[in-house]
């Protein structure tokens, strides 16, 4: 068993915003690198290039990717980079999961700017992110909170570029390249990505274990930071133990 702690490299969601202090607090026993995603990049591989630059010099690290960050982390892991010890993917996918009508709506975001972007595109996106569990969460959130996250962190050009980057994304036939232990964290209620995306990752990754967090939605990094962080820490503590390919549920924290 390794006596050193890996550096946790946290890769942001579609908003591009780095992890905040509440989300990082449960991980404080580990060295952490967080980041803001670059703007107006329209290829997932180029985002992976960016993260590769962030881990340069690290000889022992775990990629922790949330939502779009999980897609980026998976893409980098497919390259089998030196130093990668483990992978944590939450709310991610191996192929664009959007049904056709949502894909058309997403493409239309390219033409939305100013008030149309803030009050049209982002309201629609916030509705897709929301869950019935958000109101009673550890950190309650509303659709307007999600919209505001993007208003404050995501220029319209970056939003449409990120949409473009995932339209044709599909690495399902490459998943066997990832050999490091992988934790899939799945919310109980994911209106944006859906169950099939999690199943494809679970079945395609050879050394993966899935944990379903009850009473959570797609934005559980924001709404349930303690439970989310606890789940990651438990995975890190067992990194050197044989991985189990399974689907598990964890109990919510008391209180």
C-alpha cells in the first residue's frame, strides 16, 4: 500500500467555476489542485490538454471530475497519463446523452447573447440541472441559484463552445483503455444526463465501482458537499484495495 497521499485534481463542471471552499472542505486531508476552465474552447480534447498542463510535474494524482469535468477527466485518463492513480467521475458520460430535441435546443445557444442568453438559455439549462431533492438539501438550491452560477462564471461564448465540444463526443469504444480504479458517483435523480450514461460508464470501465447518492440531483457537489466529499474520501482510502465492479448506495449524512 502506498504511504503517500495523491494530489486531488478537481475539474469543474460546465459552468467552468473552480471548486469553492465548501466543496473542498471535506477533502482537506489531501493536497488539492483546483482550477477554472479556459474560455471559448470547443473541443473536449483541448480541455484535456489544459488539465494535462495542470498535472504536469505530479507523479501521484487522482482526477476528480464533476459533470462536464468528468468528461474532461475521462478524456485525459484515456491517454493513460503517467502518475494517474485513480479517477472519480460524477454526473459524467462517455457519449453525448442529450436526446435530439435537447441537442437542437443546445445548438441554438450559439445564437443567444445578452438578455436572451441570461434569461432564455440559462433558465432552460437551470431547469434541466434542478432536482426535486434540491430544496431540502444540505445546502438548499433553487433553479435561480443555478442560473446565477452561470451568469457569474460562464460567458455566452464559452457556454456555446462547450455545447459544441460534446455534440459529437463518443468514447464508448475506448473505455477499456482506462485501467486505474474508478469511482462513479451517480445522483438518484439526474434530469440532465440520465441513467443510461451511468450504465455505459459502469459497464465499459474495467475497474469501476458506482455509488448512488440517495436524495440527490445532478448538482450534488453544490447541494450535498459533505456527502459528496465523504464518498470521495472513502474511495481514496481504499484506493490500494482490489476494486469491485458494483452498484452501491450510501446513506445520507445525519442532520
